[in-house]
C-alpha cells in the first residue's frame, strides 16, 4: 500500500510539475546538440585475419592450446614495432595526439579464431588508410614469424641428428657413413653453433609454430554508418538524461522545498 501511494504521489507530482520536466528535457537536448557540434561523428574501418591450424603439423590441439596460439598471433600483429610504425603513419596523415590516444582509436580485437583490426576517427578515409596499412604490417609480421618457426623446426631436427651422430661416432669411430661430420670435436662445435641458431630462430618466431595458418578474410573496409557521436543518438540521450534528472528532482520534493523557503522568506 505504501509503495502504491508513493508511486501515485510521484505521478501526481510529475503531472503538476510537467513544465519542470519539459525544461530539463529541453536543457538535455540542447546539451546533446552542443556536444554534437564540438564532437563530429566517428567512423570505423576494419580488417579481419582468420587463424586456423594444420593439424598434420601441430598434432591434435586442446582448446587451451588453440587459445594460446591465436593469442600469440594477436600479440604479433599488435606488437610495439608495428604500432609505432602505424602511429608514425597516422602522424603523416595529420594525427597530432599522443601515442596513448592513438592506442584508443586503433585496436586489435579477437573474435573467436579471427583477429579484427579496427580504427575509429572522424575521417573515414583516415581510418581506412590506417587499417589497410595495419593489415599489410600484420601479414608481414605473421609471415616473418612463420619463416623463423620453420627454420627453428629444421634446426631442431638437425640438432637431433647431430646428437645421434655423437653417439655413433663414439661407438663406431671415424669413418661412420651415416654422419657428415666424423670428428667428435667438430661435431661438438657444430652442435654448439646449431643450438645458438635454434635459440635465435625461436626468439624471432615469438611463439609462432609452423602449423599456424592465417588468411586475410576481410580486407580493409569502412563500416556503414556512424559508430560514435551520432547526432540523433546524442540528442535522444540528452533528452532522456534531462527527463530522468527532472523526475529525480520531483521525487526528492525539491520544488516544494524551494516554494516553502520562499514563503518563509
């Protein structure tokens, strides 16, 4: 009963002070209009790279391992050297804000087993140009990591062969036809050098494996419509905020308190 009475009282007060609601809605829509004048609409360009796996190379992967490999690809395409190069590209196109601001408009986002490259700005052509360049940088980075991953795989197999040669040379002695390097000291030197090359290749692969496949499934594209600061949305939002603020003021009985204060004065 108390809740019903409270609701009826608020409804009657809202009808009584309709002009206050109208005033705040007008203020809200005005604020939304002013905000739209100082903040032009933003547009987004996007490209998408799909990540999948060659199970003949990787073997059966658990869902967790697949997540790790997709995230590894994501880290490659948003690595600091790539983002630095993209930031300098943006500067040549007139972007004059700091790198922290740039990171907020250029975002790599995972979508399942795909990676979306997104750039938002008031200029759709600016967004398109950066996403197109970013997708090129990303594909080059993935290709470079793949080459080093293949190199590391070959070096690992070669190292296994050298280890087998040490055992054979130690057991059979010099003249073993199964090993290209027959001298034990030379074998040890070759193993040391191969281990160093393998470590370097793995570092350059940055967690990438030969079984990861990547495809640009969506080239750079400007998304239709405004994605941020749409004028109609701002006007509607300002109106709703004004409406809610007016209802709160009426619920708190602010108009009555003002009127009582004036009568006492």
